[in-house]
């Protein structure tokens, strides 16, 4: 596994932590949910054989504190962070992969800063407003935030994950003591991020309306990914709805909503196929 180089970048309202591996065209990996750069640990090494892989903690997550603390970051602030980070690392347009809420950030980046982007792969962006049953999910997310305030993050995260079909009633998180040390550290950081995600990001991100006019203009640089195993789940449905709105074919990805963890080898190979030099020779 390639050892990353860790660095920070001061941006308006935050200090971004990011990790860099490899050589070649810059590929930025943007995490979703309560995650951080560590969720890409398994795919970063294989990808670093082809790209300069850059994985930040988004503002407010783990090692990227808000400065000063407090407030709800807007999607545009997250995408401006990625815009600034790309400019810090290269003069060339970058490749961008975004997962879930990170995919929303990637879409906003492409819509507002197209000159910074060579290609975006947006993996199941939660474009909630495109679903016919969006109102029911908005009620669910309001209830999840209320549960967080009453009963805490663990109960609320289970309600959220069950409500969108990512887990079922039998799901249990394995005890941290049974996990390898690096995975245990990641899970501890993610648990610490959950209150921020539930209180400040869940409704903010799922309320975001993609600029479909701007995205259509850049459609030749946009792929909408849906997991092979999550096409019928709520996140997969949202990705498919956005692809349909933009007149794009769905790009199938290995695994489900977190395929980069579920089947890391196949997922990394698929990203190389979609974003590597060979993808631009046709």
C-alpha cells in the first residue's frame, strides 16, 4: 500500500486536511456521509499506480476543522474547497470522483468551475428533488435529525441508513475491538463525524438542486455512476433520476453504494477504465 503524504490547505472558513499518493494526472476522491479520506484507503494504492490520488477530509469532518467552529457549510463552500485544492496541486484540469454527498460536491464543482475539471464521476449523488416520492424522504430526514437531538447519533444513523435501504433491521456494526487498528481508527473518526453530518449536512446536501443547465453543457465530461448492487436502493434511484434528467446513460460501478469498500480491487480497476488515459483516446 502506497504511504500517503499528508498536508493541509487553509481555505476561507476551514483548514483542509488531505492525503496525496502516486504520480500522474490528479484524481480527487471526495467522500460522502460521515466519512473522511480514510474510506478510500483500499482503492488509493491501486489508483496511485495511474494517478496522483488526492483525498481530502471535507470541511467539518475529522481533520478538517471549521475556522472558527460552528455553522452549516453550503455545498458551494465544499466545491470551492475542491476548486482551491486542485489549484494548489496542478495547473491542469483534474479528474474527480465523488461518492454520495461527495458526488453532489463534484457536480457543483463541474457546474461552477468547469475549467478545473477534466472528467467527473458522480457516484449516486443524493439528488432527492428528482424522486417522485421526495416528500416522504424529506419527512424522514427531518425525523432523523429530531431523533439525533433526542436520542443521539447512533440511533439516528441507524434510522437514516434503514430508511434509505442501505441496511436492514438485522444490521449490526462489528465491535471496534475486532477491527484492524487502521480501520478502527477510521470508524472512530466516522463516529465522531456523525453528529455533524446529522445536524448540518443531511438536510443541506439532500436539499441541493443540481444546476442541470450547466451540467448539460458539460455533459461530455460527466459520468453518473450507480452501483450494480444498489440500483434499486434510494441512492441508486437518485443517481438514475439525475442521469435521466441530463440525458446520460448510467455508468455501472462494482458493488453498491460503498463499492470502493465492498469490492475495492474491482472498483479501482473500473475507475482506471473510466478515468485513465485510455478513456480519452476514443
